[in-house]
C-alpha cells in the first residue's frame, strides 16, 4: 500500500486553527515550527506547504 494525495502531518503554532484527522504537532514559536517541519518532511518523504504564518501541512503527492 502506498500513500498518495494524503495529509501526513500538520505543524502549527496556533492550536486553535487545527483539529484531528492527521497527526498534529504544536510548536511554541516559528523557529521550532520551521525546524520540525523540515525534519518531518524528510522523515515522512513528503512535501511541506505553508498555509499561513502559523500553519504547515506535510503531504504526499
């Protein structure tokens, strides 16, 4: 089984903007969010997309 067109993770500094459905990672600031997003992107073999200053999704295309 392969995952395609699927949200693998959500990374945010604003918990009010997200809820369940995918793994959600809450960060305390933008620097932590950027570092975590880069690591998860490599680990999950996905692509990170910024949906705003406080929110990234990592997807598999």
